[in-house]
C-alpha cells in the first residue's frame, strides 16, 4: 500500500504536475482556431539552398496545434545534396498516405509555431548520411494508409525516431516532448545502440526508460519524458521539453 502511494505521488510530481503546468501556459498563448487559419509559411531559419554548396541534414521540430501543442512537438527531417538547389523535407501526417515529401516548406511554421533546428550535420558527412536516410525512409514499416496513430504511435515523431535509430551516425536525440518517439510495437521492446552507447526499453510506448551517453537518463510514462542530459547539461521536463542548465 505504501509502495502504491509512493509511486502515485512520484507520477504526480514528476509527470502530471509539469504536464498540467505546461498545459496552463499553453492555454494562455494566442493560437489559431483551426488548421486553415494557421500560418504554415517558411521562416527563413535555414540557409538559402541555392547559395549553399554544402550537403546538409537537419532535424527540426515545432510545437503542434490545438491541445496537443501543450504536450508535444511535431518533428521532421530536412536534407540537401551537395550543390543542391533545394531542400527535401520528410515528415508524416495523420491522413492519406502518412509520409509526405516536401508537403511543406523545409523550415515552415507548424500550426503557426516557429520551428527550431534540433540537430544538424553538414559537408561530406551529411552527403554520406543522405542515402542512408533515404533507404531508411523506404523501409519505414508504417508508411501505409491508416498506419498513423496520434497516440501512443506510430505518429510523426515515431517516424523520425525510427530514422534516427536506423542512422545513428547522425548523432541526434529526439526532443523529450516529442510524444510518440518511444513507440515500439508489441508488449515489450528493448534495443542497444553501440554507436550512441544508449539502451532503450519500452512497454509499447506507454512505460519505459533510456540510459546512455547520448540520451542521458530518461523515464517514460504515457508518452511523457522526464530525465537529465549529462553530455549537454539539461533537465528533460514532461511536456515542457529541455531546460538547459548551462
């Protein structure tokens, strides 16, 4: 009985309270009423591809719309070939065939929310990674009509998380508030990444943990993530995201 009370209190303090506090903050923000009234235009945070000779790969994310935006970002991958004159963007959505290629400008706002660059690689290494990403996109197992599920996944963040697992050399870690990133089919799944020195275990994306050099220490509950990043010092706060310590 005492253990149950302790676990309940821990869940409330570590997960529920931060999520509700973030939802309160989100409710005070000015947001579009609908998909059609939202701003989906480019922000210009990426270099002009026609003036950039280097290859590049970017992981990008922005808060999503509606109530979901209180708890999660939407993430996508952007690539540019050496001397390429345009970016190629890949993300997934919840209608039709999930995977979209250039469905939106590479650095567009998502539901009026400005994106940020989570991780990037440029130059020769990016040129080497691009075909690996393209092959991983072709292999994505949830690319069929009706495969997308908002929660616990596979959703837009599940797609990008899959690509990062398939191409660990990219060196990126999904934002902690990318709900769906820890989705895995079946009752239990565990994997070890020698490139990242990371171990990840999950019960269907509902409950799990990650530990390693790249992820730091994380505990997952119902799509929310709490933890600490030791390599790039930050707290990982459920729904809020990263709170940088330096």
